C-alpha cells in the first residue's frame, strides 16, 4: 500500500523529497560547516541583514543548488554570500526508517555586524 507521503509500509522512497513534518529526523546543518562570508562592503558600512533560503538537502547531506530559492533577503550581497557557500556546506540528511532521504529545508542566515 502506498500513502501520499511517499512512504510505502514504513519504507522511505529515496528518490522523493520530503517535508520536515514527514521525516523522523530532519536535516540539520553540521557545526563544522562553512558559514557565508560577510560581504566586506556591508560589514564596513555597519549593515546587518538576513537571508531566508529554501533548498533540498539531498540524502548525501549536500544542498541541491538546482532547487535553491531566496524567500527573503535584506540585500542581494547577502544572498550572493549564501549562494556562494551553500554548495560547500555539510548537513546531516533527513532520516526515515534509518535511511537518509531528501528533504526540503527553509534555512535562515543571519548577518550581524561584528563588534
């Protein structure tokens, strides 16, 4: 029996992308993952900001840049900083039934002026 969730009898479909509420353990950015670089022109101007991004974290723990969308951004330079680092970021993949699966993620990136 197949449910609308893409889970067949408790077994995850590894080709499907899941939402956070559909997985047992959501994808998470790893602590040692590289962070976006603060654009120097904005930093020297004392401008802080935020980027709200949406993308799929694949079952291998990498962001799928083909799925990237900027949902909100206070400055295009912050958006570019996120897009530049995202392919090098590392995530623990979402899990269903002990197997890694693709998950759609919404991630907020904060840029606070260093003091």
